[in-house]
């Protein structure tokens, strides 16, 4: 079975999964796409049309969303490579909180980036909200 990860080049979401796969020694191929281009294959594999997506050569169902992919890596490759969770419930729940905060900060930054890139009228309130969300997440660390 071979694994292909479909990702957009600068995606921080896919980077998390790519690092985990490298650490675990999981061989994979990277396929770069821009999900809003007309020739994208993303929608074929992800009903949410989100990246990243893992696709498998053995025709099993694709796995999409970085959090789902990360859980799949941790569960399927628990005994291969370094442990990505501690096994201690309280510690792992604290690590999950850090993951949620990190993901939220990334979401805010990505949303602000796309809002800032708009040619038409930008929503200053939207940008301020994303800035508050990102700052709130960072200060929680």
C-alpha cells in the first residue's frame, strides 16, 4: 500500500501531518494542489474540499482534515518510531489543549491572510476579530 498526501504548498495544516509521518518513518508521496483551481482533485477525495487529504493505493477511503490524519497516524503507527502521545491521560489532555490552541491560531492567521488578500472591500472588523483570536490563543500558551 502506498500513501499520497494531497496538500497546498504553504499549508501549516499539512505540515503538522508531514512532520509526524517523517518522524514515524511512514513512506508517502506529496501531491501539491490549489484547492480552488478548476483542475483540482481535492473534491474527489474530500467532501469538505479541504486539504490535507491522505489517499491510499489499496482503494480504502481517504482520510481528510489534519486533526483526523494526525489521530490516524498516532493510532495506526503507535509502535513505529517515536511516540507522539505520552499515554498519561492528564498529560495527553494538556497536549490536546495545546494542539487545539495551535490549530485555532493557525485558523485565525489563515482567515486573516485570505481576508487581507481580497481585492474588494476588506472587513476591518473581521480582520480585528482574527487578530484577537490569534493573540488570545498565543497568550494562552
